[in-house]
């Protein structure tokens, strides 16, 4: 990339994993750990709320779309495998995703 050029990425994940100075040159999961650590180190309620918002925004940025192959023979045989880190269960992120997907719009 030439000096003065603007780097363009198709996804947030591409930006995170791109080499510096255009990107962060780290894995997405490493960035998630850093954001969680910042929340754990919060010294006030305001900082804790901001860290929670940052984690939610991060989660929205890296969330992959639902769907995929549901009709092929491979999908019916090998459909019970979770590849990579997923937000599931009763974690705060899973709760925020559920609210974002199912909560009614505010009036």
C-alpha cells in the first residue's frame, strides 16, 4: 500500500487480522480477550458499562450471518459440529444477541 492510500476491508475480521499499519495484526479472539480484560479492569460503573457496550459492538461486528448449507448430504451428516468460538449458553454476549434478535423495537 502506498503512502496516503486508504485501506479498505470487506469485513471487520479482515481489518483485525490484516498486517499493521492497515490492520491490527491479531486474531479476532485475541481482540475479544483484550476487550473483556478492559471490562474486568474497570474501576467505576461507567467504565464497566462502556466496556460492556464495546463488547456488544464487537460481537455485532464479528457475528457471521445465520444459515448455510442445510440441504446437501454433508449437512445432514455433519451438522452437529461447532467450528470456532461461538457465543452460546448463558454468557452476557449470548443474552445480548438474544435481546437484539427478539426484543421489540422501543416506541
